[in-house]
C-alpha cells in the first residue's frame, strides 16, 4: 500500500466525466479496500496501480489507437443517440448499432435527452450490460 501518490476518486471522475455511482460500481467489483483504495473522512483515495487498472479496463491507453472490437470493451464509455422515452421515466432508449438499449438517467433529465447524442457509461451486472447516462 503506497498512499504517498494516492489519487482522489473525485479527480478520476472529473477526468473521465463519470458520475460517482458508476465509478463506485466498478470500484466495488474490481478493487480491494485497504489494498487498492481507502477512505479518509469523506474523501476516497485510490493507489496509482488501481487507477492504472481502471484505465486499462476502459480499453486502449493510447487515444490514437482505434478500438475496432466493441465486444471486447465491457466497461467504459460510449456515445449513444437517444431515440425514444421509456415507460419508466428513469430510463430512455438509445441506439446501439441499430439496437434499442435502455439507458438509465435521472427522471428530470429524460425529456431533455431526446434525439441527442450523449455519453453513456457501460458496466456489467449479472452478465448483462448496464448503460447509464453520464453528464
């Protein structure tokens, strides 16, 4: 545990334009408290190795490299076009390569997202992909 160069979770969320819940889900599934991250008051710190592990889970570390295999990328960010509202106001439907997928969002944001291309966080829950709108 080298906490000298620890990184705040809030800084990572700002850099990658993530909401706190989407990163927390990834952290809880992939990191070990005490080894990879710890909490000091209200602030959560991650080791540099934990941050590198997160960056590697997003895909290519080099932004100039193209990611041709979208199935390989299980967690990370996508850009989806929102095509229609869902019956549940906490969801909207986004177009993913011609397929409508449910995207979780705030109830107040769902009407504003229609016909817009937005950032979506992708995670996996019980083998199913979960898409969450990221501001």
